[in-house]
């Protein structure tokens, strides 16, 4: 305000009784989002520490009861499980801490699906190591390139270690690969590992012990460090008209028993881009996508972003999906011998089984079996 001083001159002095109103600053949306994520992370860390504390207390109680740190009681195991809630990484198909397997035939798109899973897990704020023993960097770049020539922006948590193909040469290649994975997990703090694929590491996975020992190592890594593992595998040569089963996994039952979760992808006959996903094993819950409820997926590429991935379109019955392929396979089935050709031809012309059996010098049952075998499709016998 303006006042006169002792000499009568006009001077300005600030009015101490009036204070300017404080400026209200609205935090930016980015800052609010950062604070929200920080609070969520702190809450998750608090829950994790509480679960670890309960687990340590349960293990100490078990040690007092058994006299050995290596021997646990059933009660202690259940107490540990009560403190942990299963975390879904890819729906009910892959849970945190599991060693899971995705298998499919060549060119079905299992690597595309695995990258899509890795991106989804990375968005959960978990570092993911994706080991690709099939595709080189320039091939991956072309696969995920937009129409405008821009690469897809993957999450920074999705890591792709450099492939050392020399590591796969000679004996003990699987052991060297496991040591490399173990070191990378320790160095990066990764919480998930995707390996593409088992055949590259263990070419004799169906008959050799390398795959079994490699899986033992992965199970130990998951148990001690809490790392989640997804292993990709090929299927041996199979009849595409038949349903997917555990026997289609290379190494079949021996490998099947080691995995916590297993799911497979198959072609949808008559469609270039359609696939179906079938769940074969789930230790932490019920199998949701069995033969009566397989998941239908369509392969699409987003030209604007460059992302190539699968989009779910619904559910279906595996038997109905493969019906067209089975009918085509039956029509292609070669007849076993000249007599069978005659029997089938006579029956197709409406000749009764009794007349066919008498004319061909065979029993009525044999004639019926030949006709039924011809109608079943390839690889089937009477």
C-alpha cells in the first residue's frame, strides 16, 4: 500500500496483513500414474514379505518337528501354500513358478504365441528372458515390422539374450545352455524364462537323457529362485486328422510327467490363419480348454503397429473341428490289398455282406472288418 513517510513523501510498503492465495498445482496424469504404480508395487512387496515370513516360520516349525531342514511335514507344506495365491501369467495355462510346455507342429505359430505370451508377462512388470535358438535378429525384425517400416515397440522388460550357436555344438550342449540361463537370471533379475525350443538344445529328446536332465535343472531353478519357465517343443510326425494328445509331445510320457502345465496348438482344417489351443495338463487348477472346449484363435498382423499375434474368436469341440480333415484322410486312405479293394467295391455297390463273404471265400466278420477299416482313415486297422 502507499503511505507518506516522515518527510511527507509518498512511498509504497507491502501490506503484511494480506497474504496472496496459494497457487493450486494439479499433478500431471503421468505423476499420478507413477504414484499409483509405486503404491501398488509397495503393496505387492509387503504381501510378498508377509508370505515369505509365514513360509520361514512354517519351515522352522517343521524343522523342530522333524529334526531336519530337508524334511517337511504335510502340515507345514499346507501352511506355506495358504500364504501364497497362484498368479496367472497366461490365464489358467501358465502360473507363476511353474515349468510349463507349449508344443505344436512346424509352422503352426508356436513361436509367435510364445512371443505374445512374453510380451503379456513383461507388461506385468516382470523381466522376461526369451531364448530364441531358431530365428536370427533380422528375421525377428522383419516379422514385427509395420506397413510403414517401423518396428513394433516391445516392452522394455522383454529381453532377448544373444544366441551363441557354438554353445549347442558337441556333447553336454543342454548343460551349457542351462548354465547360461542360470547366469542370465542371476544377472538380470528375470522372473520368467521362455526357451524356444527343446529340440535345438536336445536333438535326441525322444530317446536321450539330455532333455530329462535339462528339465531337472529347470525345475530346481524354479523351486529355488521362483522363476517361471515356458519351454517350447516340436511334435514328432503325426496324423493331422487326429486329436492332440500327450503322446504328440516329443519324449511322450517321460517329459510329460515333469511339466506342471502343458498346452498345444493345432491347425484348423480348411483355414490358413485359424488355429485351436488345447490344454492337456494343469497342476494348480482344472483343465479348462479340453477336447470339448478348445480355444479358437486367428493369426493377425496389425499393419499400423507391426505386431503379429493370435486373437481369440471363441471355443469349439476338437472332434468337430477335425471332422473335415478326417473325412478327407479317409478318402485318401490306400487299401491294403487287392482282396480288400474288391470287398470295399462290392459293398459300395450295395452288395450284401453274406454275398461278398461267399464270393470272396472269407468270413462274414472279415468282410465287415475290411469295410470298416477302409472307412476309419489312415493308420487304422480292423
